[in-house]
């Protein structure tokens, strides 16, 4: 699972609005707004969280697990051009 803070940070890194995340994930914008109004782990149905995480990862974000420094997100390193 991942946190609401990670989801918001991932959206910010991608410069995505809630509407853009809704379009990419197939989750409605009101659902995303409701989920982001809370703190803690992303709530709702497991498949909703899976769709959101997958869309953010497809957009280029990596979720960083808790490793003593706190969970987070970062942009995936782009492949070098040949």
C-alpha cells in the first residue's frame, strides 16, 4: 500500500491535476479528491489503490518503501539516449 502523502507528492512530481490522474487511472476525480482529503494510507477498495499506483508508476514515478528515512516517491531515471 502507499500513503496519501505519497500520492499527492507523486502527482506534484508529474505536474498532474486530480483530473489528469483520474483520466490516467480510470478512477473518478471525486473519488481521488475524497481519498486525498484524508491522511494516512490510501483508503477505499484495494483495486482503486492499485489503479492509482499503477497510473502514477506508468507516468514515471517510483514509490520508495520505508527504509529508516521514511517512505517517499521519486521520478524514475530516464534511459540515456543513444
